[in-house]
């Protein structure tokens, strides 16, 4: 799956595009709309917290950093305790470090906006809507051409490299 970005000038155009995407078989859970704070989205699929914030990348960084810290702490503990305690406690310390790191990273990420969306802040504040659509790689050209053909005022803003699989 890849995420494509469009800047849409009006809410009416956004409604039309969402209906076209639904006709093309794209589910609402793969469509995300970001708008100015007071804009009523009336039935449009609004972007969730994981889109608006850096929550997931922060959790991943915290998991890696916490796990690494746990490994180092466990190895230091083994050095001073001797090798009698072996791998069980070491694994427990690694898991505890990874858990604490992911929790702390997630909390930090919840408080910061999505760094990938910063380039669109001015356009959103001016009243445009940002549409993010998650589609299979092979459908990118067809969907972007469909939207550009039917709605010439919509600006195609690029493709996000990779998304984890959604279930």
C-alpha cells in the first residue's frame, strides 16, 4: 500500500472525490481527510490520531531505543552478577526496556504533529483540505489520473513511500 496526497480546494469537491473513490472500491478506512479545525466534515472520513501525530514512528523509535537500553543494562548486570543468571533475566530486562521505551515514545509522539504533514499546514489554514488515500502501488496512476481528470483544481502532492499492511 502507498499513500497519495491531494490538496482539494473545497469541501464539495472533496465529497465528490470520496464518492468516486468509493465507486472505485476504495474503503473509507483508506481515505483520510485533514481540514482546518472548524471545518465541518459532514460524513467525510476524518484522519485519525495515527495520521495527525507522529505516534507510530515514535513508538517504533521508543521500542528500539528501550530494547537496546534493556540489552545494555542486562549485559552490565550479567557482568556484575556473573554468568549464573544467564539468558532468562536478560530477556526480561530487554522486554521491560522495550515496553517502557515504546510507552514513553508513544506518549511523546502523541504530543507532536505529524512531521510529514507540516508542509501542508499553510494550505490547510487557508481553507484547503488535504486528502490522503491508501491504495495499492499498481493503482496509483489510475486513481491520480481519475481525480486530476474529473477535478482539475485538485493538486496532486505526491506519494508516501511505504505503508505497513493493513488488516
